C-alpha cells in the first residue's frame, strides 16, 4: 500500500502525518508541487513482459503525460532482487541530491521509497504498483529501492542527461528511515 509520511526535518523518528489514503497523499504532495496519481493498465501485464508490451498497456496515460509535459524519451527499467549490481544500484541515489529536470516514475510493479526534503519538512513516499510520482526539477531528495530491489518502472525524460544526480553533501538522508520491504505503515 502506498504511504506518505511527513516529518519535521529535525525529527526523523516522529512523523507529523502518516497516511495511505491516495487522495490525501496527492493533496499533500500537490502543496509542494509534486504530482502523484494512479494508473491502471488497459490490458494485463505480467513479469517478464517486453518494454513495448508494458508501455502499450499504459499507452493512454503515457501519451497524455508526454503531450502535457513535452517528454522526449520514455523507457522501462526493471530491477530484480537477484541483480548482482543491486547494492551498487541502491547506494547510487541514497544521498540527498537533485536533478536538472523533473524526475517522473511510474511503478508498473514492485515498490520504492522517494524521500523529499522541502524545508522545513521531509516527505517520505512509498510508491507501489500503479503509482506515478513527479518530482519537480531541483527538488532535494533521495531514493531507496531497498536491499532486495524488485520493481518495474516507466521513466520519463526531457534530456538524455536529466537523470544525473547533483549531490548536496548533506548527511540528512542518513538520519531518516531506509526502505525495507514490508515495513510498517
């Protein structure tokens, strides 16, 4: 189940809000310019489907988003728990950083944890199957796919190098909870 927790940036153990209500998640995130919505496949998708089959199942929503936002590239990424590079992949974006374009991800399957630092708060969003999150460019954040990553995501890009992380050097991300599969709401 998707979840949003909002913490004061200096109190990583005490959320001011914790909710799994989709409408409330979208409402709270909209206040800081973050998009959050749910999509449903137009046809069944299953693990192992080709990227083309996955994108076809969400073609209407993909086309709408590309038309609205001007994305130039859309792809599918799949990470499995047995990936030999999983630890390196996980650690790549665990520190606070930003991108020079919006980070837009749709979770076809699996889950991941986006944590946004928008002073004076930290917004922790557990995204699950069916969730789309759109993090505006220059928003400080980090992403945790967990120690046993398992997800398929559709990614949207405006520029080929837009996904490059620009790290702040802050240790704030280490003060907040990491993502563990099945962690309590």
